[in-house]
C-alpha cells in the first residue's frame, strides 16, 4: 500500500503554517520574558514596554537594511525560477531564523560609526534611543534591584523584538515564494471577508 502523499501546494501551505506558529511562539516568549524580569508593577507604566518594542522594531529594520542579500526580497527574485527562497522548512530555519554574522557586523558598524544609508542610520539611532530611553526611565521609576530589573527587561525586550522583526520579514518572503499564487488567493478571501463582514455597532 502506497503512502498517502499530499499535493505540493498543500504541503507548502502546512509548512508555512508551521513556521508562522513558530513566529507566534517567539512573540509570546518575548512578552513572557518581559513580564518575568520586569518589576511586578511594571504594567502600570505601559509606555515602558511600548518604547522598548518600538526601539526593537527600529533595530530590526536596521538589521534588515544591513543584510548582504537585500536584493533577494525583490519580487523579481522572489518569484524567479532560481529563487533563493525555494528551500524547505529546515533549510529556511537554518539560514534565516537568526541574523547572520555579516548583518550583525554591518549593523554594529553603522551604530558605532554612523556610516551607512538612511535606511540604516535613521532606524538604527532611533531604535537605540528608544531602547535606551526605556531603560533609563525604568531606572528612575524604581528603586534598588527593581530598577536594574526594569532596565534589563526593557533592553532584552528591545533586542528580542529586533530578532522577531528580522524573522518575520524572512518568513513573509519565504511564505510568499512557497505559496505563490495561493497567497494572493488567500489575501483576496480575507479582503472579501473583511469587506462584507457586518460592521460592529457603535455603543
């Protein structure tokens, strides 16, 4: 009896769902990490983690702008016959789950020397300023060990957010290449559902 084999389109869709679930898990880990390290009353200052997340998102943009293969995100490369995104799940995770050495070195050079394109320097310094401001705010709002916990929680959340932004950008590119026209069909279905869904009544 032959083993049941799924069509490639369905297999690719399931693979995309798997790595999207991993992305959701990464986001949950980041929020859990913040809640465990930050002082117990940190939720009373929502601006603290909002600034850390915003700073981390900006640093994530810096990482993406520092990639040596930025041209691979263009549609012409995304859907090319020899697309660099035409890889399996395990290969995708091995290559793109974490930033590569070259991107980290380039991002560090931009932050140290201020030399780079506007797509690097502007988000880089904005992200660094927001993350640092969140940490400083935590130091001034608490006393004793709590101030160190608040500052560390902000910096870790900013760093984790940068990693999540990097992963999500690669995930979207890989999923778009894997799903191909099925992605546009899915977007069309979601758009039609949002368009014809009943509007919530105002209270």
